[in-house]
C-alpha cells in the first residue's frame, strides 16, 4: 500500500493506506482535542481564530494560531523534502522515513506530554500538527492526490458531488470510476470515525497514551508492507526459476 506509485497504484492500494492513515488521524484528532482543546489534524479553523485575535489586537494569541498553521505546513514541507531526497537514492523506501518520524513524534508525545499538557499545551498541539502535516503530505504524494486523511471537509464536498453525478452519468466506465471514488471517500470517512471513537473511548483511561495505538498501527502497516513486498519478490524469483 505504501510502495506502489504512479501507474502501478490501484484502488486496492489506496483503500489500504486510506484505512490505516485515516484511522490514525481520527485518533490524533480526538485525543489531541481532549488533551489540549486544540484542533490537531487540520488548520482550517485556526485561520478564523488567527484573524479574530489580530482584529482584537491580541497579537501574541494570534501568533500562536499562526504557529499551529506553520507547523502543519512545515510537516508537509519536511515530508516531501525527505521523499525527494530519498527518491534519488532508493525510491522503494521513500515512505519509510516520514512514517517513522511521524511514529516517533506520536510516541514521544504519548509518553512525555502528560508533564506538559497543562504548562505547554501549545507545544503539544504544534507537535501533533507537525506529525499530521507529515502524514498528509506523504499520503498525498504516494496516492497522486487521491487520498487525504487528516481532515474531512473536502471529502464531504467531493462525496456530495460524486453522489449527485450518479444520477446523470450512466455509462458503465463512468459509473465504475465514480463508484470507486465514492468507495474510497467512504472508507476514509469511516476509518476516521472509527479512529475518533477509539481515541475518545480510550482517552478516558489512557490519556495521551492512546496515541500509542496510532504508533502501533503505523508500525504494523510498515511491517505488513515489507512482508508483502518480500513475498512478492520470492514469488517472482520462484516463477523465474521454474521457467
């Protein structure tokens, strides 16, 4: 689900990565909000707060919201920078480093944030936004912009458009393409919701340690992808040997 890009990428690959990363984003979204009362997977709402604080001449408070936006942007920048650098050496592993960095950020926050939630909530929020910027940039690049996993506004817009198009596009090819796109968007929404439920239910007992579930999911995805790739290579080697 991570390795395939371009023409080799299929709907199945996108569904797999959408399920995994939207689940992670759902956990971070709810756990981050419950912990620091901030949006930690997208920056749309932060723009409104930024402008509101500047209009009120509360420049320091406005600067904090600017930092939220910047760290999401910076995560996206770093993710693609790493992808471009690694692609020039071995493109098979372009997804590994950004995913491991995201996992490391979530792990550190899960373990250490309890000490800082009250005294440094903004640093916790910025760290989570950076991790989500990493993730969103990674999945956007891998899926050729077919998958976005950290926020749902655009997804619901696209889903509404595509559902309405079903009334008008009757050709088999067009309907197949529409239904595939609808299935992908519904998968992202569903797993974001499931991740949010997991984050909300377990946060009451675990606090930000619930992020460890997200870390486990990311690492499990990497391990699964590696094992599957090795099995494919073994199968090809066996088939070539048989011939």
